[in-house]
C-alpha cells in the first residue's frame, strides 16, 4: 500500500474511532439506528416516522413534542401501552442509536 493511501486510511480510522467513543451522535450511530428502526420499529411507526398502526407515535409530526432522550429510552426499554418493551432485545447502545435516528426523522 502506498504511503498516501495508508495515511488516508489511518485518518479515516481515527474519525471512526472518534465517533465510536463519543457520547454525541455520529454518522455511524444514526446509520445503525436506522437499521434497527427498519427491522423492529417500522412495521408500527411507519417508513418515514409516519405511523402505520393507530396510536403509534408519528415521529415526524410529534418531533417537537417528543420526550427527552431519557423518556424515549424508558419507553423503548420498558414499553408503554401498545408499545412493546425491547429490554433484552436491544442493547443500551442500540436503543441510544435508534433514538438518534428518531431525532433525524422530520
Ligand atoms: C407493535 C407496534 C410497535 C412497535 C413494533 C414499536 N412501537 Fe413504539 N410505539 C407504539 C405505540 C402504539 C406507541 C404509543 C404508546 C402510547 O403512548 O400509548 C409507541 C410509542 C413509542 C415511543 C414513545 C413516543 C413518545 O410519545 O414519547 C417511542 C420512543 C417509541 N415508540 C419508539 C419505538 C422504537 C424505537 C421501536 C423499535 C425498536 C418501536 N417503538 C417499536 C407501537 C410500536
């Protein structure tokens, strides 16, 4: 590998590591969150956050009314009424990533 490519690869890797170690949302966590959303949440909350099931929160319309990250975390982990609990199915990181994705929908 020539030196230029190696340097570029190293620079890219350190950006990835900065994102991975950060408590702030990064590109990668939002992408991971979207994957989780499409797999587990989309059937009720709809493709672009427009609810597909009556009563499921419309993340597009309710964007400003959504709770804090902590409230959403609790809702996802423990469930609320028609909202199933994802405790044991999703790790804390996965829940956090999906919340970051929800905040990008609107
Ligand atoms: C079986 C259908 C269903 C699935 C699957 C589902 N939800 Fe929900 N969700 C609901 C319903 C219904 C509500 C409204 C609960 C209530 O307040 O009565 C809700 C509420 C929520 C809330 C609370 C929103 C607010 O108003 O503060 C969050 C956050 C949420 N869902 C996230 C998710 C995420 C993330 C996933 C995927 C990991 C998911 N949901 C999967 C049906 C679902």
